[in-house]
C-alpha cells in the first residue's frame, strides 16, 4: 500500500511525500482509514511504529474539511512527557505545513505566560501534558468545550507516571460528543477500564503482539564493566560515526558525567 491509496488531501499527501515517505507502516495503514471514518480507535502500538503520523495525518484532514467556530481547541492530544508532546506537535506542523490550521504545544517546566498568549490567539490542535493543561484550564486560559477529537498517546506510560487522575479531570472538561483515540503499547486492566469510560464502540488495532520489541528497531547489548562503560560508548559513537545519539543514564549525576566524558573526547 502507498500513501496515495489512503485518500489523503493533496496538501497533506505532498507534505508526507516531501519527508520521503511513500508507504505507510502497518499502524498507519490501519489507523488512518479508521480515524477518517470518524470511528473511535483503541490501538496497540509501541514507539517506533509510526503511530504519531497514524493519528496526526487524519486529524489534519478532518479538521481542514470542517468549518472553524471561535478560538476554542478543536483537537487535543495528551502525552505523558514534554519530549513526546514536542515531537507530536512538530509532526503536526510538518504534515500540516500546507494547511491553514494552527497548532501549539504546552507542558510544564517552562513559563506559563507565553503559552497563555499562544492559546489566546486561537489553536486548532493542542498537544499537552496533563498537569500543565489542567493549570491552564484552572486559569481559564484554554477553552476545551469545543474539542472534536481527543487522542491519549502512550496511555500506559500516562498511568505509570501517575497521571490517571489528571486525565480523568481533563475528560470531564471535554464534550461528550467527540471522536476519541487511545494508543498504548500495553493494555492493563486499568487501561481497559479507562478506555471503557470514554471510547464508544472503538475499532481495535493491534500491530505488535504483547511483550515484543519493535521490529523496525535493531538492538544490541554489550556486556561491559562499570568502569569501561563511558569509554565503550565513546568508542562506538566514533567508530560508527553517529551524529545523533540518545543516551539514557540512571541518575542526573551519571548524565552529567557521561556528557562531560564525551565532551572531553571530542564528541
């Protein structure tokens, strides 16, 4: 299947092809038609499967085809972390570059006032972390009364991070009549219970079996002593000539130590 076969608007299709994508991933091939049909969706998809485009592309198409009334938010995407929120909103801007829709991203750890000012200008698609969204809502800075489409992205992580009560508070602020999409890598009883509270007869999409790694990502493990880990990391980065690398450490101190070591070694 190609993206041309998914009946996307020419302006959106052009933006997709400009990014070098010709064939949708399995989750995109299933989710895009489901969302375009107006159905609620319950999707099992991990990071790395292309799920973000699976909901941003059809949301852009649906909103572009409808008349805007006022400045209220029309589509809301909730994510567990600021990093994911920024990534999703960047995807919205990339694929919606040829459209007249406006987007914004809000998360904690940064000043409120610039976000309030951005929202006051009117936003079609808002990507947010739960805590900051509730802060803005409590100040009357965001109007959620006209939300047409809701996305809960990485719902399992949302619950793991303790956001379940915030999510429920946000759901109470939204209209009863809306299209809702829930994406999660795993489905605990708590996730299913949450889904049952706001999804209506959802289409089920499952692109990866339980407890499997993402097939599009290759993984290696290097057994190495603690005192050689930074040296090995630097060696791999330099020998592979990697220009973009994401390194996770257990502590803040460890992160600073690794960063300093890499800098000292010309990386």
